[in-house]
C-alpha cells in the first residue's frame, strides 16, 4: 500500500502529495489537489498551462478573437452570479 505525505508550501492554499520517503526530484507522477477531493497530475496541469498560453498568443495575434473571448467571459460572469 502506498503511503502519502501531504505538504502545503503556501499555508494551505495549495496542497501537494508525494510518496512517503521519496523526494521530489526522484518521484514520478506528482499530483496536486485542486479541490477538496480532486487530484490532478502535475503533467496534466502543465498541458493546461501550455494550452492557455497558446490561446493567449492567438488572442493577441487576432484582436477580433480576443474581443469575442472577452464577450464570452463577460456573459459567463453574468450568468454564474459571481461564482
């Protein structure tokens, strides 16, 4: 059975877990808690960040795309009641 150690370098805002006894540099498949019971692999978060960066570059390159993106997010905020 795998034993986990939970760490929070920022006082509880972010919680990470790793296999007990393994250091970060030797561990594969590190996971980060993104919600109470939802864990996401670090590699998946990196993919998401890369995709977001590419999307931001496209919005910068195509102002019309950026305008539509801003309208979408404005509508999303209006219908989500501030969530």
